[in-house]
């Protein structure tokens, strides 16, 4: 039975990837920092990993002694590894740690590597997307078969809009910009489909519904059964947020909310259903 290494296995997406591989009969080696956290349920309906992982590798992904032999004995690698809300250096994780895993794969003769990128990242000025894009260049220049999966915003990101609606008002930077957000379950399915096919390429994907940010906000108010209260910031404020350097997460979010992010529509999960899960 084939064994796939999953990096970033305890993140929102990584958990769905592990579950999807297990469902299809693959053995999973999971790289995690905390076994207890890994086995517990994740955020926004993402599964706990109890019973889904055949081989645990527990350690710090920035430690060369951890990453050196990660790929020994596996047939492929899927990496959803990246900084989200952790207090970690973006280049240490999104670039150097992924590069160390790629080096391990090449050292051990593993010729199939799938990486989860972000749609439009090559144009975004944020440090996080520059780090991701730098790794993608290294991956595509390597000798391995490389699948780059570039989703739009995740449903987990849309939870922040629901949080604002719960507080009574949603603040938007541009209400006409479009996005087709996607559920982690659907991204995981795309990752595994492309990885097991074993063909190099890049796939830009999104969910089945193309929405404006205003429609995303209205969806949140609808599920709460409240009148929509939406404020759109003036253009000058949008520009300041995109250019500010002090918190890269804000810069990335501001850029994402002011540029269309529409990928190939795949999957079946819909935003209203996701909001229902959060509120249940």
C-alpha cells in the first residue's frame, strides 16, 4: 500500500487531505508538532486525525534533523504547510521548511510532490505570498513531478465575515470584487486527484459559487436572520491597508479583498451550508 507524506497535516486543509487519502486507501505519514492537537478535531468542522494516520512524525519542521529523512519510504508528498496564525517567520516555514521537505523527497527518490499555493499569489505584495511563490519556483525547477494547487479563499476565511455579522456590521474594502470561496474538503479532493494522477501542472480552483464580497456578507446576515448592515471603506483606506507593512496578514487580506479571485469552479460545498455548520 502506498504511503503519502502530508506536511501541514494539522491545519484546516491538511486535516481534510489526510482524511481523503485515508478514505481512498492510502497510508498517511503525518508531520505534526503536537500529537494531542492533531488527534483533536480541528477548526470549522475539519476532522481530528485519530485512526487516519499510519505513521506519525512529531517535531519542528524547521529542524533539519526532523526533515532530513521525512520522505524515506513514501511514494509521494502533499504539502499544505504554511504560516496562518502562528507566530513564526514566513520565510522559515513557507519557503525554507517546504524546501527542506522537497530536498528530502529528492534525496530519497520520491518523484511526486503536490504543493498547495494561493490563487494570484505571484501578484500579491505580502511577504507570505512572496515566500510561497519562491518555493513554487524551486519546486517547478526541480526534477520531481510537481502539482501546484492554487485555491481561492477558503471557507474558513469566510468565517471572519460571519464573525463581523454576528457583531452587527460587516466592513468591506470593495463590495464588487468577486470570489468563489472553496471548502477544504473540495480542495483536498482536488489535491489527491491531481497527485495520484502523477502529472505536473498548476490548477487554479475555487468553489461552485462565484460571489461578490457583498453577497458573501449578505449570506452571513441571511444565516443569522438579521438585516444586512454593510460598510464599504473609501478607496484611500483600501490603499493604505494594502501598502501597510506592520502586519502581513492584514496586507494579504486587504489585497485579496480588492482583487478578483475566481478559479475553476469545482466541488459541491456551498457557503450557506458551511455557515450552518459553524452555527450548529
